């Protein structure tokens, strides 16, 4: 009897184990997920990453500093899964049309806060103000982009089209806030620095982006930006400096997207076509970092498909708004890595370009004008099979 009981229990355990294996989902392959830390972090760095992840995912309330005016109540509301944003959380910038600055700062500029806590009224765009809508970008691999040296970026610039390829990439020179940490080997011009983040590359580093987003997107003031959006008065910090430090480290150490299906003959063919029609003039496949205090980011090759420079994209993408030294028709080359996973954070559909107007990769190509017009024409001239291969390559990134 005892032996039969043991056999019964053993048989039951096996059945339960098999059943649980069928119920518990297997982990998604690493190349199918945007989130996650860079390989090679130390135990201490991994803990810092987790603290930053927690801070990045915090939902703010009125009691914890939200508002009184805001766009969203958390960072992850715009950057779900560290991916591209959805039009439901799009932000509106207004009031600047040239390099002289924003003339609507006393009217709520440069960003529209379209929501408010109880007892306050959301902002509206003032009459006569220029405006643009901007979709949140993916936030993976930012540490690599952060530690590309100024000299490396300038070496890619070609303001006079010296090589005759019709592309004249230039950096965005802009003033920077006092709290940012100037990069080693930073290059300046008339008191301005080479910036690289944001749709028009007007933001110097990740820390500046965090501080700005906390205030302008969430209405959360910090020691670095203590001016309340509504009262225009200095207020006590509503978030600790340590949390900003943690978020900065987290965003610097999010892994770069892992390309998929790189051995697929169609993907290989598409990659060759991408080079052949000279898309790489702007979407540079490979960049290199310089020194980084985070050792796994120092002197590394990586593959973001960008040059971090501004380019004339033509009248079709002229939004009538600018920041820093960028013109209204100039945009920073967006990194293409993670493009194939964009729909995972956008509700299953594509919303591409700065304002999400393009609902497919091909439609985004159609909008390429200005310096990119000749590349668009070369794409349009390809046979259908070649177009499909090129699109498959882009979806593999």
C-alpha cells in the first residue's frame, strides 16, 4: 500500500509538472524585446539599473508632485516597453520659429500641457503661435549615442557637400543648461555645444532630457528645474536628485536592439540594396563611442543607423517649428534600430516620422524630401521584389 501511494504521488507530480510547463509561457527571445540592461554590468551597476527602472516606471499623483499642468503621469506612459510612443501620448511644442528663441514662454511655451489636476485648466495654444506635434522615440541604446564624441560627429558632417552626394549633414549647436555634465573633449562654438538628442537634436544629454521631461511632461519640479510651469515661481523639488541620477544611469544602460534574421537571404539582399541606393549617407550603420565612465560603453562599435546630424527633409516635413540652430525643415536622422519592433509599443500598428503620420515603413520613405529625395526616387524605381527585400531588412533591425 505504501509503495502504491508513493507511485501515485510521483505520477501526480509528473502530471502537474507537464501541465505547468504548458501553462507557463516561455520567455520571449532577447531579440524580440527592447527592454533590458546592457550585457557586462557589474553587480553594483545592475542594482543601479534596477533602481533607475523603478524610478522610470513611477506613476505620479497630485500628492507626489504631478501637475498642476501635465501631459502624462509617468515616463512609461509615453515610452511603453522602452519603445516608440503612441499618438495618444503625443506632445505639442509651440512658439518658436527661428534661432532667436521662443517668444511664447510667458504663455506656457515651449510645450503644451493639455491636462491638469482638479481645480486647474489645461493650456491651449496661443493665437498666432507656431506649433508641432512630436511622438515619443524609443529610449534603448541611448548610452551608446550619449558617448559618441563631438569630434566623431563633426567628422560625419558635410555642410558644403564636399563629397558631392547631395547630403549636407550638420550638427545642432545649442546653448546648454548649467547642470549638464559636459562630455570629455567637448567642442564649442560661440558658447554653444553640439547637441544630439530630440527630434531636431536640440538636447545635449540624457540628463537634460530627463529633467525637461519631468517638468514639461509631468509637471514635476527638480532641483535642476525648480520653476513651476503655472506660477513661474521657484518651488521645492518634487523628486529626489537620486531618482534622477538613477534614471540617467538606467537610460544609459538600456541595451541596444538586437537585429533579427540576419542570415535570411532576403534580409541580406535588402541590406545590400539599402547601401546601393545610398540610404547610408544619413543612416550610418556603424558608430563608435569614446570614453565612458561606464566601462561597457567605452570605445565600442554599435549599429544604430544614424549620423546624429540635421538634414533638410524638404517642404513636406517642414513643421514651422525649430529648436537650437535647426531650421523648420531640418530633422536629426532618427536611429533605425528597433524599427521592426515599433508596433509592439504602438498598439500593433506603425506610427512613424516625427508626428506619427506614416502608418508603414514604406509610407515613411515616401515622405523623404529635400536631401533625401534622390534616395526616395531610387527606392521607387526598384522592382517590387527588391522593395520587399529592403523593407524586410528594415523590419529586421
